C-alpha cells in the first residue's frame, strides 16, 4: 500500500531531488540551536556551511528511498528510514564516511564516537526510524510537525509496526509523546548533551 492511498497525507508530499539544497537549508535553519546538532558541529562560524552539506546528504539518501516528506510549500521536512533501509548499504556507509570527513574536519573523531553511540542504542526490531524532522521557525506551533508525522504513523498502525526516534532536546519529548512515543532510554554523549530514545507501539 502506498503511503497516501488512504488520504492520510493531507498537505504532505514526497520530496523531490530538485529540492535537496532547499530542504537542507530548511533543516539548517530549524536546527541552528539544537543541542545535539551543535555538539556534532560546534562553532557558529562553521554551522551554516557544514550543516547544509550534512543535511543535503541526509535528504538525498531518503529521497532516493522514497522516505523524505515535505509540506506542499517546501518549508518543512521529515526524513524517515523504512524497515528495509534502516541499515545503510556498504556504498552508503562509504559515502557517509567521505561526507563526514568533509563536514566535520577536526571534530571528525567526536562525530564518529557520537554516531557509534547512537547506533549502539538503536533497536534491533523492525521499525520505521524518524531520522530527523525540521519545521521552519515561523511555522512552529502551527501543527506542521504533526502533519508531517501522520502519513508514516498511519502506515505503522495499519501494518502493526513500531516507530523509533531520538529526541535531541527535552522540549521535543512532549510533542512526540502526544503521538504515542514513549521514552525508553536517556543517553548522553561523551561530555555532551543527552538525547532521548523513544519508541511508539502501533495503535491497532
């Protein structure tokens, strides 16, 4: 079944390859003050250019797999991994390594340790993984995040499959709890901020 065949998509659509750069900019703006992302890429002088490269790689991969979703106006985006693509292929891992060397530079060691920590706490059961969701700052509080989540969560309910995410800030936890996610673990980066691993059981 396609994601939107039941009409659950609302104002959400699949993102297109010609939007990679613009959606990367949306995420760069949305995560400018995010404690997790700023731990990975510290320093204001590096943030804009380096974060845009990182997010462009993230967006491109999910568009290729058909799991990048945008609002109609292209000002908000959600990147998911379906159960078949939660784990990267060998070529994708090599691409991520090359991208990381360009993006992180002198903090590549920190980034590698952080990524390894997150992978170690990633669940092994089949699930949809919300890798990242970003809403334009001026649209926060308008229900856009809920709209972006709805198509995949509807599919999870229909297929009886769990969803997983890492909330990068304590202030985001209540939003996800309203959609059925529960905190299962708090994890802290080495000398860095915590994040909150959250799982959502299907509503059958």
